[in-house]
């Protein structure tokens, strides 16, 4: 891999180089009731709005390739016949500026199921292919457990990854696009001293994780504890509100609804991201519901992420970003749920 | 001369709420001429008792779907007056802008959808879709603009969500405001066309002298804030509203009625026009001139014309407000609220006239007693007496039953009564 | 129903539609006029035969009756029974018709005489407890909201005409709120009934940073117990939560239960 | 100098997306015409559906047990088992019960209606692997629909199979599907047993539980014959196949030789919407046909 260094102050120049494109990056959404700043990804037109030292965004960046709502096709009716039109919806390339490792890895995970398996999803693919991603190092937060999920570092999935070392950036160059971009900055080749600085920084970061999940043999344990009481206890707390799946960077399930215009001349097929925690997720014709109780749905979410996906792709469908636990009003967090399941039928 | 007539309109149409008209004429003498309000009362004043102040704007807004913004703003003003708070200049501007757009959407709805069909000889706006498509499209365009601005400033066009005691939960997007400004400028053409349409309508030459009550302008045409005045020369402070409204009950009405210097008085667009003509924007005055409306006008049918004039005024004033808002940095959206025991009164000019809320609080800001005086209930007695006079007028003019019935209906509609609101 | 339109070669009706109002603010009806952009399409898709707020003509022959408002007087019961008799389909329009709406707030005193006296003094006035229309007649369809969401009504009417099933969202408002990338009101220290309220409004209030007041009633299997626990944890006064729960009548069962069990 | 990105066309790292038409496959559907509709019972009709483009029609092939997604524009899209012979190109046959939104509207359509078809999707019954075996086809209710394709496959290659039994249970005689074919099936030397939960005045056949007939059939086999020579396909409501598979399991029939077809809600049929997942397995990709061993390993399958 090619590494470069450049002064941190030149981040603005990098931004400026890309500013002809639509840039998505972390911005401030104001303060919460305790005075902590809230962040989210949004369009950034002015470098001063970019909060590159952000902690964690409320929502993930998946909405830019997997929007909550999407028109997958439209029909126009003439007489009794119809025409269908499909628009995959990649109208403008995007620059994602400042993604943390967990969020880059979440896109890699989504790629596996949405692009690199049978029946790739072109709606996702079209947008995903048209992204330039600039990763940025982070400071582990109390809710983060990406280290346990093996997603705390980035091996692929971005064009450029920047680690802040004091007043300089250590840049991992993952694509030729990024290489050419860096040519426009005052870069230098990192030397042994820079490498040492980099190593010290990642070691320090590694040591600063406070939250962990034990994933060893988790697929088997989940099968063993399928009937565990623990699920019921979590189920009682769950609001079945779908918040966890909405903020999760790796949840992708959806529902389809077709809508006819009022003059009956046009119809659209709408896709809406869904959540397996919602009561009618597994309801079928005739009204039978395969998962009528809240705990069965909550359990399914863990099954899909930590068992089924592992079976299919040899990794869990969770990056340990901690968003679901942070957003869940009932305080249901992945580390606690998994610890309680591993602990057998102990108290949740 | 007309000798006998029997008119019994049950649940008058194209008005908000339920009211009846009854006119009986025998041997050329009016035996009975009545405006009855039969709306079911909902008891908002009782509902509010025991509730925390936070509920007041939210619940009061539900008094009326058409002027929910006015009710919400009146309740907020009442709470703020009660707690001794003063809205920031920014909040005041945004509230007035919101108020203006409610006035615009309500007036357009009234003049085009409820009143105009009578002048064009049809029963509703539906036939006009085919016969006068440009008129209907114009009305929809104007209403859409007003409602879109309400959405942006108030959160939604009906039962607003962003308006709270102390200010706003969220401020409108400045870019959107800029867009609205150009749409407002563009809509002036539609308003002139509306005036020209009204110029072609024949208004009955019916007059009855009455008293007109409105907020008192201090430099501008007032909607929020100001003393209470009447064309009979009365002037009172806002908190003194009870001596301005003097509510009483009678057997024909589930709504309360009001009086001041005479047996009845009127509020609304015509009342505001008659009291505050001087403060209208010049273009609005020009439009009034073109439509032969001059203060003090005593023809109740001319209330429709006054509404058209006000539409012009509020659009121009809104452009000014947006300019001011765009010209300054936004300050905080909302101020801290500290409840206080005491009494608050809030008067706001809503489309149909002056609206009063009065709330009494305990030290925690819980409501101990509530009173709401609605413009339409202030107008009821005036409508009642107008109907009597109109019946006599019809006898003299030898109008047929049908003509009399239509004129009586048009008369009530001219007030744009909000009956469910008046009964609340 | 008169058949005038086809879709995919299938005859679909152009229903005769009537609007009625009992005790209400008439806002829900107004919401239908409030969709200026599609109003004309709406008017051509159905045949409006009675709409007192907007037209003089009226008819007793209609397929679909939209009834706004709740019952608070004897004469309204009579009108409602007639509507039921005339209509093929009765639709409860808005939270007043579905749950009693704000009007049912007067019921909470359990003392109609006090209520009457508070407002009208000794003047005689006729009123009874505010009740949703389903307490008197069979209701075929309920459209929730205070006010109703006009787009939702339009979708429902299209589906009615096509004979598609009408499925209200079964998930709570949070789903829609998150989809709009809003900041959660609880993060701002405000209460919100979003986690237990039926969605469909597109998180109208939370999108304006106003916590949900529950105007659409409970989502199926709303976890109210957990919501109260959440508010408690965040030191949100129970009074504020109760104010919202009882505001529109949708949660009346839970409120009663809460009053009984916790003596609130 | 600025860096303006240009929009790339879609491609993917792995082979799947190399061809443009594969990409399009996702939202692409063949336009098809309903050429014929036969009412079978009060709620079920047989629809013959023909892909309009002749080349696409010729290229469309499927295996017994697979399903298609049928779309009525503006109304809805849902999965349906293909109920016709896999070897016959031309019209696909779908037997559909009016159960919900889209199926009720479909019920109101008439010949000539244009629909969208995509697929075929999912796993199939391995009828070729079953050659040489006695075949046991067990259907409850609408379960006869997905069975019809394997039945036809077996009939078309009748000589390659041993004894063939169809055991079919329905609620009442009026719920029986494909009555007009029973005689034909019998002519192909098939033992057809039909049983209903509740008879009517004209019903002369047996009344009772399908399990009784299955038990009798198992008992008729001598020694270990049954477990060594039989392949079974079971389709029906979960309760039914639970009981049936239990009986078959008891005989020692290897679980890999018992097949079931499972139904779940599906919004895509392509392993993306997650609605059909059982435990964490996609019914649309790994199913709908599963062998019994896999079913036992799926949490919450039954
Ligand atoms: C592999 C497979 C093969 C199949 N083969 C056949 C076949 O050959 N023949 C056949 O008749 N059927 C078959 N089915 C079943 C068929 O797919 C369903 O009956 C069909 O999906 C019904 O579609 P619908 O649009 O008519 O029903 P829907 O309108 O989808 O409704 C069905 C039920 O789903 C629920 N529901 C729907 N929408 C919602 C919502 N928005 N919110 C909450 N609940 C909702 C309701 O309970 C409703 O009663 C098969 C299913 C699968 C998975
Ligand atoms: S499951 Fe939770 S922690 Fe894991 S990726 Fe999703 S939001 Fe992050
Ligand atoms: S604001 Fe309300 S609706 Fe939105 S996520 Fe929070 S609790 Fe749910
Ligand atoms: S957010 Fe709540 S109160 Fe607001 S409209 Fe939606 S359901 Fe009603």
C-alpha cells in the first residue's frame, strides 16, 4: 500500500479539490439535553460546517446508497396496457468525507449481500459505485465495540484513509483517484519516524476501547439458547419501534408498496426500509404471523446478524458501531444482549 | 310589496358549523326573522381546567380547523401575558407572518369557495371547475401559497406544531423564506385579478348602521397586540376585554352573544377596515377604492370586499416581514418559560374578527379557569339583527321567497361565520 | 356504486361520497380542501354529493360517508343512525370520530353538570359524554389523526376505489421519525409518544421538534409500560406524559387502567 | 484544479453482475398476458400466463417447485408456485387463491390482462434424483398446487419411477382442486387417494385425516422396502406436514429424501428484503423447497 503524509491544515484544500461534487460529511445537529453535541451525515457545502472530529453520527451513511424511501419503478397506464420504467437512482456521484472505520466496513458488509451475491441489487449498486470515500480515524466512544467485531480497521472499501497524528495526516491511499488527489497537496513520503508515530497512535487507540462483545462460538451459543428466558426479558422492554434497524448501518431489509395516482394513470412502486422488530414483519396472507411476540422478533434480529450472516459470509452483520444501543430508548444494547444470552438463563 | 313568505333553512351550507335561518312574513309584516345557532357545544373552557399551560395552545387550536393558527397564537399570547413574558422581535415577526398567511388562506377559501358561487349563480365551487377553470386555479394557487408558508413557519397548515409558549420549536429555513418571497410577489397579479372578479359582482344595496370593533392600530394595521377600539369611540385595554364583549345567552343559540354600545356590534375584515383604514398598504387602499369600499361602510355584504382588500395588505406586509427576517441573523428560537400565578388575556385578530382568550393560572402554571370569546359569537347578534332588517328590506323590494332566502343566506355567509368555533 | 372507470381492464366504481360532521372543529374536512395540488383530481375521481361546508346541493344517496366529529348530543345520534342506514361504507374521519378527540377531555371530570356550569352558568344546555362514533354504529374504516393527513386520505380513497385492502401502518411513529433523520425528542429532554403511537403521519410533530401527542392512538401492542418507564428514567414529569396520553382519546383504555392501578 | 467525479455504470466485484441484463433482472419483469382463466373452486382459479416476447418465452425454463413473482402494476407483487409442466414451453399455469390484496384484484381481472412475471426463483424438487424410487406425493389443501409440477414431471417420465402415490386431503369436496385431472393421473398408473375433513351429500370417498391413509400406505410396504425405496414430497399447511413428516420419519425414511415447500412473506424473491427469513435463512434462495433435515435445522421453521 502507498502511504503519504500531509499537514492537517491542508484538509481544507482536499475538501476544496472535491467541492465541485456533492460532499457528504459529519455536521452538527445541535446539543442534546446534557450539552453534548449531536452529529449526523449531511450535505456539506462549507468546510467550516464539517465536524471532522465528530464522535458518532446518529444515523449511518447507508442512507446515501440505501435510502429509507425509494421509488423502484413507475408504471404509466394507457387503456388496459401499461409501461414500466425503472430508475436505479444514481444521478450524481457523491463524496463521503470523513467516514469512520465501522461505517466503511458496514458498506463492505452490505456489498456482500446486496452486490456480490445472487441477484445483486442495482439500486444499491448504482449509488455505491458512484462514491468516493475518504475515511477518517476516530476516538473510541463508550458505546463502540467495533474491536470485538473486527471492524475497527479498514482494509478496503475506501479511496483514502486518514489518521490524524498531531498536526499531520497519515494517509493510506487505496485508489488511483485518491493518489491523484493527493498530488495536489503538500505531501511527503512517511519515514520511519512517521511510521512509529502511526504505530503508537493505533496502539493507543486499541487500548482505549472500553466495550466488548465475546463472539467466540456465538453461532452455536445462539442456537443453544434459542429458547432461553433471556429473550423474553429483553422482549418485554422492546418497543418494537424499528429504531435500531433504522439507525443501523448494516440493516437492509425492506417492504414494497404499490401506489396508484389519483387519476389512475400512473402508479409507483415504493420501497421502504423496514425492520424485523416491527410487528407485521413476518405476517403472511391469511393473517398468520410467524413472529407475533416482541421477543421472537428481537431474537430474530440477533439471529440474522450474528448467526445467519456469519454462516453465509463468515462475518457478522454488525460493525459494533453501537448506534442501535445509543438510540434505543429502552436501552437494549448489543453487548448486553449477547452477554446475557451467553450467560444462559441468567437475568437480562 | 311582498305579502307572505316562509323561509326555514336548516343547517345553512357553505359555512363552518351548524346554523339555521328562519323568516316568516304574513300580510307584509315580518313575524319572525331569526338566525339560530344549533351547533353542539364542546366545552373547551372546562376541558382546560386543571391542565398545565403547555396544553393551552395545543388544545385551543382544536377549537377551530380554519383558524387553528389564530387560536394557537391567541392561547400562546395569553399564557405569555399571564407569565409576564414578551416575545422576542424575531418571534413576533414569525408569528405575524404565520398569522398573515392564515388570513390569506382563510379569506381566499371564503371569497372563492364559499361566497363566490352565490354571485356566479351556482351551488358550490364544483361547477366552476368546468365553467370558470381559471378562477378556480387562481384560488387554488393563492391558497396553496398561503398554506405552504404556514407549513414552513408553523410546522403545518392546520393545528400548527412549531408554535409554543416562548417562541418556536424550529425556525423556518431561510432559503425557503426567500423562495416564498418571490412567490408572494408573483401572487399580487392573482390578487388584482381577484379584485377585478369582485368588481363584476353585484352586491345588494343593503345597509344597517352598527358598531365595529377591532384592535387599535399604532402605526400599522393590527393583527396581534394593541388596545381594543370601536367605531362608536370606545377604547379599552386588552385585559379589559370583558367590558368590550359583554357576553350573554339567549334561547335560540348554543353560542353566546355580545353587545357593546348598541344592541349588537360587528367584528371581522370590515370592522378592521372601518377602524384601521389609515394603516393599510397603499396598494390595498387602491384596491378598496376600485371596489367602492370606503370607511365607515355599513353594508355587511361588503365584508367580502374587505377580505379581498386585506389579502392584498397581508401579502405586502408578509414580503416586508420576510425581508426583515432574511436581513438579520436568527437568534434563539425559544425563550425559557417560568410559570407564574395570575391572569393572562390575549387578543388576536383572526380572519373573522377579534378573538380573546383568558386564562387564570396557579403558581405551577396550571389552568384554574379559562374563557374564550370567539369573533363569530360576537357577530351572532349582529347577524341576527341584520336578518331582521334584511327581511323588512326584502318585503319593501318585493323580493320572491327564493330571492329572500338567497339574500339571507348570502348575508350570513358574508360574515364567514365559524360556528363550531363560536360554540366551542 | 356507479361504475365509470377501469383499471387494468377491471371496472372500478366512481363512488358517490358524502361528508358529515358531528362535534368537531371541521378541520379534517378542511384538510381535504387543503390539498390544492391534487384537489381537482380528487374531485374527478369521486362524485361528491353532500359536503355542507363547501356546497349547497345535498343528497341522501351515497356510497361512502365520511363522518367527522364525535357524538355529544342526542340529535347527533339520530343523524348518525340515518347516515349508517344510507351509506354503504361509513368512514370515521379523524381522531374525534375515531376516539372522541380533544372533545372527550371533558369526560375526565365525570361530572357533566359541573362542566356545563363552568361554561354556561345556569343557562340550560344539552350535552352528553363525548363518544367515538363506533360506540353507536358499525364503522367500516377509521382514518386517524388530528388533523388527518390529507395524502393518507387520498391514498385510502384510491385504494377503496380499486378494492385494495387498506392497511394502516402497524409500526409506531419512531419508524417514520427515524426515516426522516430527526433528532429524537428524548435527546432534547422532551417527552414523545412516538414509540407507542400508530404511524402514518410521517412523524409530523417530531419533524417539527414537537414530541408526539398520540393523536393517532396506540400502535398495535404499544408497549406503554416501557414508555412510562423511559419517561420516568429521564425525569419527565408523569403529568406531561398523561396530558398527552389523554389528549385525543386514543389511549383511553390505558389511561383508565393507569388511573386504577396507580391512583393517578 | 478540481476533481469532478463522473457517474460510473454499475458493475460488481464478483461475477454476478458482469452482464447488464443480470443487473436489470432485479426490477425487470417480463410482460405477460393472462391467456386463460379457469375457476377451480369458489376461491381458487387457474391462470394461464404467457410471456409476450417470443424469445423470452422460449428462453424461460424452470424446475418443478420453483416459483415466480407475479406483479399487477399498481396493485402488488407476490410469489406463486409454477403449477405447470416444466418441459412445456408456452403458458405457465398458476393456481391462485384470492387471499389478500393483489390476489383479490387478480380475481377480478379477465383474459387479456397484462401482468409482470419475474423468475423463476428458488430451489426445486429433485425429481431426477428420485428416479428409480417409489414416489409419495402428499398434499394438504393448497399444497397440491406446488405438487402439480413434480407430478407432471413424474408422469412425463413415468417408466423411470416405481410405484407412485398421490395422497391428497382437503377440507370439503368443494375445495378439491384439479378434479378434471384425477382420471388422467390414474390412467398413468398412479394411486390416487383423496380424503376430506367433511363430506357432503354426494361424497362417497373417505372422510378423516390424511395421516390415516399415509399410515396405511406405509403399512402396506413390506419390510424395509419403504425406507429404502421411497422419496416423499409433502406440501401443505405447517400442522399437516409436521404430522406427516413425523410419521415418515418414524419409518426410518432418510430425512434427505423427504421434501417440503415452505411459505413465507416475500417482497423481492431475490434474497434482499429479508421478509421470508426463517431463523436466518432466506426461504426464497435456500427454499422454498427444503429437505426435512434442513427444516429440522431451521429454528422457528414450523
Ligand atoms: C414460495 C411461495 C409460493 C406460493 N405459491 C402460491 C400458489 O401457488 N398459489 C397461491 O394461491 N398462493 C401461493 N403463495 C402464497 C401467496 O404468495 C400469498 O397468498 C400472496 O402473497 C397473497 O398476496 P396478496 O397481495 O393477495 O395478499 P396481501 O395483501 O399481501 O395480504 C395477505 C395478508 O398479509 C397481511 N398483510 C398484507 N399487507 C400487509 C401490511 N401492509 N401490513 C400488515 N399486514 C399485511 C395480511 O394479514 C393479509 O391478510 C405462495 C407463497 C410462497 C412464499
Ligand atoms: S447492530 Fe447496532 S452496533 Fe451493530 S452495526 Fe447495527 S447499529 Fe451498529
Ligand atoms: S422523537 Fe419520538 S418518534 Fe422520534 S425517535 Fe424519538 S421517540 Fe421516536
Ligand atoms: S406525531 Fe403524533 S401527535 Fe403528531 S401527528 Fe403524528 S401521531 Fe399525531
